C-alpha cells in the first residue's frame, strides 16, 4: 500500500514539475523581477507567475506533507518523530539540504501571504522561488531515485 501511495505522489509531483518548468520558460525573459517589472507583466506572464507560485507551493507541500514521511517509512525509518527529525534523516541520507529546505519554505510562505504594501519582500520571494525551483525539482528526482533503490533492493531480496 505504501509503495502504491508513493507512486501516486510521484506522479502528482511530475504534474507540478511540468507546470513549473513551462512557467519558467515563459518567465525567463522577465526574471529577475522588480516592482516595475511586476506592474508591466503581460497577462500571460502574470498567469505564469501565478502558476509558478501555486505549483511551487503545491510541490513543496506534497514533498513535506506526504512524500518525506512516507518514503522514510518505506525505507524502514521510524516516522513517529518530529518533522525536524525527519528532515535531518533525509539530510543524513544525502537527499536534501535542511537549510535550503527551510529557506524555500520561508519564501513559499511569503508568497502565500502576499502583502501588497511589502513589495520588496514579494519581489524578493518571487525571484528566490524562480531561482530555486530547480532545486525543488532535483530534490523530487533524488527522492524518487531513493524510492526506486529501496524498491529494487526489496525485489532482489525476495
């Protein structure tokens, strides 16, 4: 059941990744943004920026809320621990960088709670997410490779 659930989650992640990459291809001509750039985006660019922020958040939530815990459980790790312990275990396995994950989470939270009067923070967060979306995609790839390695080991020992 856990294996099936993880496959489902990775398929969902691929959908988010595809949308992020498509948005980034359109946005690359205007990045990095400043407040003037934001005010002058075309409708298509605004839509792609919304898609980037939304899909980045969805992918990060999927990883943090579902994949991390499930993949560690699948590997045999005791997941009845704090989220920080789970992140530390993933870092120990060479899958993620804890500090970078926290930075991504903070930027994601700033985007999710947009405050129009704090334009500098908003543009900074947008630029950060754009620059680091590749890291989130690579992290997903590393998690999927880790999952496949565990599955292969299990299949060869049966």
